[in-house]
C-alpha cells in the first residue's frame, strides 16, 4: 500500500494539492514481485547494481524492492524505467522501493524514467536512516502520461542525511505529481531536496516538498530548492514547499524560482549568435544535465545522454 | 550541569484591553443560529427586501458548507452558544463624541481613540459589539466628497445602489462557511467612498470593540477608492478576555480603481478566547495598488489571509505582516494573491514569532493566470522560534500557468542566531542589547510601515524583553 498520499499539512482545497489518488495501486501491489536486497556490514558496493524495469512486456505491473543496508555498508542501485515495446502500449505500473540504512551506512538510489505517454507510473520510496546513515536519491523524469513520485525519508538517527536531486523535462500532456517528505527526528539530521525542471506544451506538475522538524531533532538542518523553466502558457505548474517546525534549534529554508530565463542571459547568448529557441533548448537540456552529471556511473550517464540530447551535450556529460 | 539561560520574550501586556463593562447592552438575540434569529436581525436592521433575502440564502449556504478540513481546530467554537447580535445601550450612531453613552465612551477613551482622532486621523468610526456607535469625518475631508459612514446608513441612504452593487460581490457567501455566516448575520462596519483624484493625506480609522461575553462580531467594511485616489485606512480591534468563546467573522471588501492606491493597516489584538475567522479581499485595477500592513497579536485561533485580486494591467500588491503567537494561541495567517492581468506584481514579506507554546502558521497562495504575461511575484517569510515548546509552520503554494512570469519564494525558520549575537558583541554591544536588537529588528518590517503613533502601539504590544546569555 502506498501511504504517502497526502500533503502532510493540508491547505486550501481549491488549490487541489492536498490529496493524491493512489487507490489504484492497492490491487497492483497485491500481485507485486517482491525482491529482497541486502548489503552486508562492511560491504562497499563500488559497482552499481542495475535494475531495469521494462514496463509493458512480461514485467509484472508492480515491483517491490526491499533494501537492507547493514551498518557501515554502502551501495548504489540504478533503475531505468522504460517501455518495453511499441509506443501504443499503455497501462499502470507501480514501483516501490523500501530501505533501511543502519548506522553509518549509505545508499544511493538512481532512477531514470522514460516511459511513453500511455503509462500511469507510481514510483514510491520510503525508508529509515539510522545514526550517521545517508540516503541519496537521484531521479530523472523524461516521460510518462501520469507519473507519481513519492518519498518518505524517516531521519531517525543522529546525523542521518537525506539528499535528493530531481530533474524533469515534461511536455505534451504529461502529468507529474510529486510528494517528498524529509521527516527529521534525529539530532543534527540533515536534508537537501533540489528539484530542477522544464515544462512545455500542456504539461502539468505538482511539487510537494516537506521538511518536518519534530521535537527533539535539535541541530537539524533542512533545505529545499525548486527551479522551474516554463516554455508555454498552456502548462500548469504548482509548487508547495512546506516547513513544519516543532523544534527550536533547527534551520529550515526553501526557495523557488519559477518562470522564464533571465533576460540578461538571453541577451548575452543572443550576442553570441544563438537564437532564442536554441537558447531555451540548451538551457532545458542543461537542467537535466546538471542532475545527470551527479550519477556516479559513466554507463548510466551515457544512457541518459542518449535519451535527452545531442552530441555536444553528450560530450559535456562525459567530462 | 550548568543552567543555560535562554532568550526571554515576555507575553503581551493585555491589561489595557482586558477591562470590561458588564451587560450594558439593551438588546440581544438568543444564542445560536436559526432562521428566526436571522429574521430578527434583519428586522432590527430594517433591511431592504434584497438584503433580507440575501441573509436567508447565506444561512442556507452556511448550513450546507462544511467546516474547513485544514487549519487550526475550531472544535471549541459552538455556534449554539454564540449570540450573533448585541445592540449596545444606545439608540443610534452619534457624530459627536459627547453624545456617546458614558460606559462606551470610557471604553474608547481608554483605548485612545478620541485622542488619535484629534491628533492624526481624517475620520474615525467606532463599533461596540454589533453596532457602530460613533462616526465622524473632518469637514475638510467631507468637503472633498469623501464619504465615511456606517454601512447601514449607507444602505438606507443615497449610496444604497452602490452598496447593493458591491456588497459581498468580492467575497460571496459561497466562498466558505464563515463568509456564509457573515452574509447571514452581518451587522455594523464602515463604508468609505473616495472620489476620483482625491488624495487623503491622513488616515481614516475604524475601531472594533467586542464587549459582550459569548458574542460574535460580524462587521462589514466596504471601501471604494475611485481612479487616481489615495487612502490609508486603519483598522483596530480588541476585546476583554472571557472564559467562553467569542467569535469574529468580519468581512472586508476593497475596490481600488485604476491608478489608485489603498493602504489597509490592521493592528489586531483580540482577546485569547476569540475565534478570529475574518475575510479580507481587494480588487485592484489598472496600475493601482493595494498595500496590506497587518499585525496579528491576539485571538485564540485565527484564520486570516487578506487576498489581492490583481485585475488590471500593472496592478500591484504588497503585503507586510507580523504575527506573534504566545501561550494558548494558534494563529494561521498569511495572504493570497491572484495575478489576473499582464505586468502585475506582488510582494509578500512576513515575520512570525512563536513562544510559550504558541503556534504560528504562515499560509499563502500565489496564482499566476495564463493571461498574466510579465507578472512578477516575490514572497519572503521568516519565522522565529523562541523556545522548544512552540511551533511554527510554513505552508506556501504557487500555481503558475503562464510561461512569461517570474515567481520567487523564500522562507526561513530558525532561532536567534548565535553567530549574529557574536558578531554584534564583537562590534561592542552587550549580549542583552544584541539580542534585543535582533528581535526588535525581526518585527521591524511592519512597524516601519505604520504611522508613528501606531508603530509605538505595536511596539508596546510586542513588549519584548531580553535577558540572559546565548541559549
């Protein structure tokens, strides 16, 4: 069951951001294949583990992965979610990742999604970080008719950390629905959520990001930043960045920048002989590139660059 | 273990506001909300037919609309225990201060209203429970065509059509449950009309005092500022504290013509048994401007989000607010801005302070419509937590449907910075002075926007006292 289906603190109903309808996922999850992964204590997963989700073929409509990172261990998992077959395929797909990162452990989950427009994709993730544990999530979204992306990171441990970087480029009638929660309980815990996206055509998007400081998490710090580049007047962009604070000794911040490119930047680029459409295309790619460049695996970065850009950007990504 | 001394911020001294006169009212309806009570109020007000029908339709809506699922709990508010209309012991509104009954006059004297009128105001209105008891405007202001009167007089006089044209058009009773309640039982409030091109250099002020125990106050403020005009309107409110719930569900509708400016300042200091469920909204014309200045200090529970609808090209909105939540207070405040025309701009700057278990919520919505090309919006909110038993939440939302827009938002939450204290001490300030400076500066965004007399009042309200070393 996907439970992260609401904004942690409700606001005006007319904004239509309070709830996410995840009921359809219950039936799908009942038939999910469950995959258990364990990274033993002291283990260092230098080589990322690839989990390719080829949606629409023989793959089950739901896939569940449990990751257990033992004390001091580290691991990286890369999930490519793509359509297996023709563009006319459609359906629902649920991917649920759950993790427990024991003391001093670290876990990096990288997800690249490039489904075709016929798919409703529910991408849920939740877990617990013990003392000194770090969960890092990198996500790139390039397609999908409807995409839900959720995260509930329980920062129970002292000095536990959640670092999340999301890049998206959506157009057509894509609908992207995000709900991220950094739940601070541990002293000196930290969270950083950085979202960078591009919207065009009739795309719609909601970003909900919540930093929740519970009593007792003294010394905790949380920050979230969203930057959205809008290319058309037919888009619908909603941003709801929350800070909930029940503890005095914390630092929380959020920032959002939404709109067109800076006029000075456009002027400069034009003065270098680049026309405006090209400038916007370059900058749109740059948003995704900046997230893709965080992927610590050359093969995965190459695959992303194949999906998003031409040879120049590919060369940049390789550097 | 050594004892850490922490920064102390004292509660607001409410003694000025807590005096009261017992049961001086001459007439009140029964507790609760029924069709008969609404009809009783309507008869008492000698409503025209359309207004009576409006009240009854609003009552129907009130019964249909559910209580909000978001925001602070209002479980302690039972409408069956609220008296929705209390007429004070005076037969009519007065234009001479000497004619106001003694107990009411004493109340406003102690609140400093007549003195303020003499010193710094173009006109004053005073409401006591459900009725306006005094209204006056300076002759030279009236001579410019400015109308400042109670809304019921306007409803029955030469401005009746204007009232009908505008009344609850910006805030329809369908808006939410307490707008519907207001539509059903409203009473009192002010009507201001500033003609085209008239620039009022000194402000008008309405002061609302709720004296009766277990009562509600539902005043309606309607302000029309015509093209190229300017008005500063100040609203003040207070009540003595009772051990039962009181309710304030007022409504403010502001119509601002092209190139006009309206500054609407509020110092809200209701008592801590008050449910303050107020609705304020401005419709802003081409190149016109609304400036909200809001200080929220009182109430047990507040839902307060002045809204600006930027309807003309180049319309602007500025919202400056400070909220102080102490023991037993759950204050949910903020603002809403709708950009509904090209080249509109909005700026929101708020501060909130939570202490002694008080709960602050900053809630906002910025909506940029598809036609709002070139719109710009900047929102900045900062929250200060003074102790570890209080709470502060920030719940902003942005809905942008136009590519050619520039929307920025930033929020910060935290405590008094040790680094800043250290820096100020390195410049020669004592530790206590450094902390006092930081906290005073934190609320300075609002006090500097007020006329001097009101800034002093606000500083008295905050009454910050600093003590001790770095917490």
